[in-house]
C-alpha cells in the first residue's frame, strides 16, 4: 500500500502560531481515497486537542473514513489531524472551505474541486493501516433523521392538482454525522415508484440542490430538505395509492482511540407509509366533451371599445386556474350577431408559487354584423366544474363593444397583427377614384411632356 501526499498546501501564521492545510491530490483514481490534513504548529496543542472532535466538511459522493491524530516530536514539533474520504462516484466534487478560528486570527482553507476519474489504479491511495484500528471498539450511531412523503389532499376530483412532496427532516441540534448517498438515483427511483398510469405529472425543478426550510414539529426545530416536488392530476374517478417509499443515508460505526477515530459506513434505510387517494366521480352532464375542473378567474379587454359597423376588433381574455394546462381549452362562441374570424393562444405558462397556478391568454378576432351595443357575455362563455361548489359553473367576459354608423366594405373587416400593414389599411376607404377629378393637373402634365419632346427634337436637328 502506498500513501501519497501531493496536492497543494496552504499555511498561515499569526504571531508564532501556524496552521496549515493539505490535501493529497486533486485528480484521483476511482479506487483512491482522498484526504485533508490540518496541521498545528508546536504552540497549537490546545487547538489540536480541541479539534480532535472536529467534523470535517461533508463532500458529495464521498464517505468519511478514518481520522488520524499525529504528534511529530523534535524541534519542528507539530500536531496534525487527517481526515480520509472514500469516493463512491466518479466526476468533479466540490470540497467546501475550512475555517479554524484562534485568539488572534481565523485561518481559512479555500474551497476547491477534486476530480474522480473512471480509471482504476494498481496501487491505490488508501489510509494507513495502524495497529490501534483493530483494537478499537465500534458502535453504530444512528442520526434522528426522518423521511416523509406528503400529499396535499386525500380526496379530490379528476384533473385537480395533487401536490406531492418528498422531504427529509433533520433536527437542528443533531450532532451525529451521516452522509447522503446517490441522491439523484434515489429521486429517480421514488418518481418511478410514485408514477401512476391514471395521473398526468408536472415536476418542479429543484436544480441540483435540495430546497432548504426550517420548520417546527412537536415544539422541536428541524431542517427540512425537499428532494421531490411534483403535482399529479388524476384523469379518472376511482381509488389509487401512493406506494411506500424510502430514502437511505450512510451512518457510521464509530470508535475513538487516542491516535484517531475509526468510522465504518453503514447504510440506514428510512421509510414512509402508503398514502391512499380517492378521486370522486363528476356529475353526469350527458356531453362527451371534456369539461375542465378547477377554480377559474378571468380578465378581458377589447383592443377598441368603439368601432364602425363593418370593422373588426380583438377581444383578449386572460385566464388563471389551478387545473392541468392540457384540459383548459377555450371559450365557446354563442353569438349570431357577430362573426368569429379567428382565435389565437397568445401564451400558456405555469406561474411560480407554492400553489399550482396556470395562466392562459386567448385572443379572438370578432366582426359585429350590425350597429349597437354588444355585451360580450352574450357572445362567449366558459363552462367548468367548480370543486368548491360541487357543481358545474359558467364564466363570461365583461367587456362591452359599441358599434356605430352604416356598414362599410367587408374587406375592411379583416385585421392583422402586422403593424406596417395596419398603419396603411387604416387609411383606406371604399371610395372609388373619379377619373374626371383633377383635369387641370392632367392638362399641365401633358403640356410639360410636349414641351420636353419639342426641345429634344430641336437639339437633335442642330447636331
């Protein structure tokens, strides 16, 4: 076995005391161990003894192994604490900074990265085998960590959002070390376990980091780490379950000796219970079309509230709801006094926030067929199922359109969203050009052309 200390070393001095940091390498083989050392100068024995119980930083995808205490004798007397880590996954790993405060100064080892390659070494870097390790009695220390899956409701209608969260609860006063392991693989497995063929799924992106919150439960404070955040939308009535899920971490069998600390990782599995969900039947309406379920709110406005008979305008409706986007649909057109010339989905997006909210913007091109005042509530309606009332409901736009004058040419009813086109079409009318107008202008133009021809002929003859 070969122990290699390469890498970088950082040292600082404050008066006569020096604290230095060292790591063995920044590029390691798959089967190499990684180490970080803190070395105190000869007058730092007090700090050395105090830091024997120091918790070195957790490194993602690495398990803490042995901790060694060294006392170097002689004129250059020093005291060193070395923490070993065993990598469990290849890739680039972020090593957090380390701060050691003393009476006069705080010594800092800056954060850096370590790359674990996929190659295997014939002579891997490993912790030294010391005789005291085999004599050390080990005891498993289990942290009071909890795993939970929560559901926002147990009783709902089809296409209503069911908010599912998977999270860990860690007591803020926890002092027992543990290590997260294969977190992304566990998240993917939980998603696969929860997946149900009767449900549409919308996942919220938590990025590469867990969402952190502080909560109080049974008069005790916890750090809440949310690892899964998604919404399920049941499509049909009936009962289904969210199966029991689990999360695992590594705790440690720990033994303490005068010359170091032994930690052997042990997998700890945390489980949560099955959740039963009841999806209620919708009242029968006899229609085959899909009627959305949820709470709906709208705002509407006209591009022009007053137009001439024969012109067209746009009605914009902005809807906000808490149903699945695919089931929202559009408004039903019911008027015989105007033409619906076009319909456009301007935008459809999911809004940020703890609750599920969707905003959809629709645009309708309408052309009234007569003069008068139009309540657009008589022309458009939207039917949905209101889960609070437990019945079908209807919403209408509130805009009012005034149409005046005699009807102009049908060609002017067509609108476009092109600004250049609109600028010139608004200047047009249905008046035909009269050929008898501007006779004086035509006479003068012909006279000028005749004079130019005569002058040209004279110049040619002179040549």
